C-alpha cells in the first residue's frame, strides 16, 4: 500500500514538473506553427491514421538548468554526439491531426541525458505510456547531421504525399537524374524552389538506423528525400519551410501524373528555359 502511494506520488510530481516547464516565446511560436502545418497535412490526405512524424531541435532555446531533473528517465541507446539535445517530437501511434487542437496529447519535448543513455519527457506526452515515434533514431541522427552541416535547419517533416509516393513506384524512380528532370520541367517554381531536387531512396524498413543513414546521405545533395513505396522527408528552418519543399516537389509529380492520365507526354520546359531559371536559386 505504501509502495503504491509513493509510486503515485512520484508520477504526480513528475507531471507537475513537466507542467511547470516555462516554454520560451520562440518555442511557443514554433508549436503553433506545427499545429497549423498538421492541418495542412491532414487536409491534403498526407497523414492517414498515424502516418508521418515531425520533430524540431529546441536545444538552443533552453538551458540545462531548465530541463534537468524533469520527468521519468526512459533508457534508449543514442549516439554519444547527441547528449544534451532537447527535441520536440510526435508520439508513436499518434495521429498528426491531433496536433491541430491537442498538441500535448500527440507530441512531447524530450531531453536526452548527458550520457546519451536515455531521455526524459519534459513537456507534453500526456497519455499514459506515451513514447516518441518509432522513427526517433532517424530524427535524432538527422538533427545531429543538420546541427553540423545545416545548423539553421531545426525542423524535420516526414509525411505521405500522394503523388510523390505514386512516382516512387514508377520506373523513373530508378534513375534519379531523369526523375528530377521530369519534375523540374513541369513548372518554373518546381525548378526554382527545389533546385537540388529529390533523392530517390531505396526501400528500407521504417525505424531502422539503415533508413536514417541512407536519408542522411540523400540530404547531403538533395532538398527532399523520397523513401521508395513509403513517403517523403524534408528539413527546414521551421516546419513551414520543410512543408514547402515537399509540397513543391509533389506539385511537380502531380502535374506529371495529370498529363499522363490525360493521355499525353508533357512537352515541359526546354533545357534553355531550365538553365535560365538558375539565376533565381
């Protein structure tokens, strides 16, 4: 009886600690942006059931004193380089549409301990037994890559854009250069706003380090990662810019598929016209 009382008291204390965490204004603004973008994804039918996941690197917005000693410790094998990271991330099995109105039910902010042996949920994650997305390792490794190579890219979006996924089943997917040329030629904006194009990533099992590693390789040279027969991923300075990269790429795919469904091969922009657009990169 005493043991149960102490256990309940500790859980209540952990929840109070999480609730008392003061979020900086910049973090609150980013969370509002996440809720708005989640609405875009749901309305586009890019986030069926619990599909997709989002994360933001909030490490620079908090001090260690603000986050240490909060929440239950949950063991997890992280790369040593990410010790001390503070990450907003959606939950395993959570529906992205829940982010629109109840963000604390579908996402959390975690603090990775200084030994990188686990994490504490320091905000959100309200349902009993809540855990971050099963693709947490992919997000964490990408955040570390960005912190070194693209430090202003703090947001990661993984979603299921219909037309891009359809194109990942097409033979063009096996030739990345032709694939990107086919998208770029459909509309000037596609060439201008995704100048590095799409990385055609071979199929890999979700939630594995293999998927994280091939994704990072793609991010070295491309704007958007298209996971074969699965979905797309992009990073950005915030969730809006990550969304825009996938949205523009998907527009190219949608235009191409529309031409094919109408029974003709699109003429597309000429090589000279595509070259002319490079002045806007």
